[in-house]
């Protein structure tokens, strides 16, 4: 029962991919301790800096710092802002490195307004330039959020809600905002678009937060705020205003969860939460990077001369990140027509790789701290390669050492088993390979537009798969007792099989092996019996017939075969025992969808086998040793 509600909440929050934590308070108690306690409840999501802003004796006190909350706490002992209205923030950096100045809250050009923000403002640079040009504004930070504070101050003419509305009208992107001003010390204003925001309803006090855990100690009654809505809080009243600024009636959602469940957005495990966050994560990875049918990657900006100079590409990573690189290889080879080698990082530097200044080397790492990958990066740089990091953590070591960095913006990934980071790594590689091919002039416009359109439809197509979650629980039940399992496929399907196999192994402890479907008959087929289920991935059109023949090889040995096919494929039904269908999309983009059923299968297999899903035995989230 709780799960069904939680799914509803998650979907209301758009499956919420939180990058930062927001807390706001207005009431009759001291705001600072409430803000700090609320931020501590959001720590689990990962952050790199934190801060609070409190309206104090008609003035605004902002205390913020890079680092963890204990550092902020020390600073607060020194400044100890006293007031009954305030906002707090834990930052997961997207624009601008983790440091004091880039931490939130951000002020406008005076000390009259403060803003906290969760999300990404796509057009912040353009707006920033306008404010500098038109008003000579001076900005302290590199962040997109500070632009919002300047905009609100710019539009303020005695009505804080109106000023926030006007700012919303010009900013593009995603946001959950908390805004306070010394001009209206009895009001807390908030707004939401694409990033989660809730209102906590208290007695003589009210709260805002990006996530329920932050306010559970004070109230279990919340409003779930929807896109385009603005919230006006006083200590005695919470008003939700729709896009026409009309008050909205909203049902109070009474939170039944305990604190621990709340940290997972109500999901039973972080891994399931992160699987369900994928639609939102995809939107954030794509945010601002596809414009007029072309890829826009300001963080790369290579010239044609530079791209033409590369004669070879290496893609280097570990584990799941390595598996994502296997998909990147055919993309880059196909679009740029230059050879690509994909290497496991721990092997790369011991094999005297042929790297020179005509080499492009991509290093993929969710954490950006994997020792093997960092060592490989340093090796490639020393040999003259141009290096690009693809990572999820802003300011991570890999982002500071590579020449260029493309961020996933997938939001914190807590579960050891990587899910949304893997799929957003794939999306990032589609974007990078199309971008480089556009610079080189080696991809035709139609092909690029088809791929980019398919990428933009991924969130909706992913939701269709996630909607069938109960099916995967039943399927996992049927695999509960099995000890050996094969994943087979050809080309992209084989690489998805490799990732699906790792997912199953690392959290359910079922021994699984991914095999190139055409290779089974060269030896491994000897292991196939009625007790070895086989997951056969048959999505790629150009190898479909051959894969069907390979499936017949295993069914002829009595294997139980679960096919993974495109919607509408009835042919495969004649060959396998059951079929998992995914939405039929541009074939070359189907790997992003294909892995999601395998993530769910692995997740439920681990659940039914009583394994520790989020922290599987022997494993760490980031392997910082070689
Ligand atoms: C994936 O599920 C594993 N947790 C592991 O293989 C991981 O992908 C690998 O350790 C690389 O981590 P990174 O992406 O942070 O570099």
C-alpha cells in the first residue's frame, strides 16, 4: 500500500532527480536550528556545500560554506543569525565548482533578497549578460542561481510573489526555488518547475522543502507542489497559486512513512528510487544540449581542425562505466569514421597503449574518483592525448584533471549498483559523438535529427517500462532459485547484455555471464541446460535474424529463454519462452531503454533473494583504490 502511494508521490514529483536540498521556515521559532536540522535530513543525497539565509532584525544574514554541514554549523556558531524566517540549502554543484562563493543561498545585487535553488537554468548566461549590460550588475559567483536572485530583485516593485513570477517568465530550465526578502519579512515565497518541492503545514509555522525528510520532525501534513505553481507562506497560512496567480485548492497529503523510508522518496531502496528517477535524469542530462536539431556542448567547443586531427579514440572506464563505453565505440566509429578502442582502466596503462597527440581519450566515471580511471587519464595525458571526462560529480578529481568535462547532471547516485548514471552516460555519449561529428561534418542532418528526437522522447518511453514494474517482480520470483544465467545478444544488444549481467551479479549474487550470441556455439553452449535461464536481447534490426538462430541453439538445449524485443515483434514469440517488450524507438538509441528492464529484473531478484540491494557485499560505491 505504502509503495503505491510512494510511486504516486514520486511521479507527482516527476520521479524527482534531486541535485540539491532546499529547506525553508516561517513561524515563531528560531529558524536557524530548524534549517540546519532539515538540511541534515537531506545529507544522504550527497552535496558539496551548504548555507542558510535568515531575516534578522530587518536585515538579511547569509552564512554559507563549501564542505559539509559540520563546517556550516561551526560558522553558524560564530554568526548565529537570529530570526523566524529563513531558507537553507545543500548544493550538488552543476554550474560552478564547489566553493564558498558558489554555495547557496545567493543574494541579488544588494543585501535585500536571498534565493535557494534546485535545478538547472539553461539560459542563465544570456540573462546574466543582459543584467550586466542593462544594469551593470556585478555577480559574485559562477552559478545559474545567482542570476535568479538578481532577476527577482530587478522585478521587485513591492510584491515578492509578482517579482518571482516575472523571473519565472524569463528563465528556462528546471527549478525549485525558495525566496526571502527584508522588504516582506512575514513572507516566504517558493516556486516549482521540474524539480521537487513540497510545503510542510504546521501550527503557526510553515515549511518548504525539496524532499519530505527535511520536515518530518515538524509535520506529516504536506502539499505536493506542481509545475508552474508559486507558493506564498506566512506563519499562519499556505497559499498555492496557479500559473494565472489564482489560489489552488490542494489536498493535504499525510505522510505515513518513517524517516528512513522518506529519505528514499518513499521507495524501499535508493536503487529503485534511482531507477525511477531516470526519466527526470534524462531530461536534466539533455537540458540545454539540443537546440534547433543540433547538439550544443559549450563545455567542449572543439574546432574542426582539432577534431580532424584525431586519428584514434580511446574510451577508458571501469565496471558499468566501461559497459557504457562499449556503446560509445560504435557511435563514434560510425559518426566520425575513426577507430575507437574501449579499455578497462586497470588494463589500459599496463598495455603500453598507442596514445599520442593525435588521440582523443574519453574517461567515464560516475564518481569521478575511481583510482584506476584516474591513473589511466594521467597516463593518456602524459602521452599527449586530448582528454574528455564524462562524470556525474561536479568538481570531482576527474573533472579537474581532464582537459574538458561533460557532466551527466543525473543527480546524486547513492546505490552501489549504478543505474541512472549508466543510462545518462549513454545519453552523454550520443550527445558527444553527434556533436563531434557535426563539427567534423561527417553526420548527415536527418540522421542526427532522428537520433536527437529519439533522445528527447526517452523520458516518456522510459515511464512506459517503469509502469510495468510488477511484471519484473514476478519474473524475478521465477528466477529466485537459479544459480547460473546467461545474457546473450549481438552488437549493441551484447553490450546491454554485459551491463544486465553485471547488475544481476552484483546485487542478487546469481552467477550471470554475458556472451556474444554468435559465440555461444564455440564452447560455452556446453554449459546450457534446462537449469540455465537465458535472457536473449534481440532489439538490433541488422542482427535480428542471426540472434533468433542463436536463441534456437539454446532452446534446443532446453534452456528457458526470456526474450527482450521491440514492441510489435511477434516473430520472436515463436522462439522464446516469454518476451519482455520495450517501446520501439530509433534503433540506434534503443540501448538506453533496453537496460531498464534488466535493472528492474536485477533489483527484484535481489529483493526476493533477501540481498542488501543498496550496499551489496564486498562492494563500494566509489573504488578509490587500484
Ligand atoms: C556499477 O554498478 C558498479 N557499482 C561499478 O562497476 C562502477 O560502475 C565502477 O566501480 C565505476 O565507478 P565510477 O563510474 O564511479 O568510476
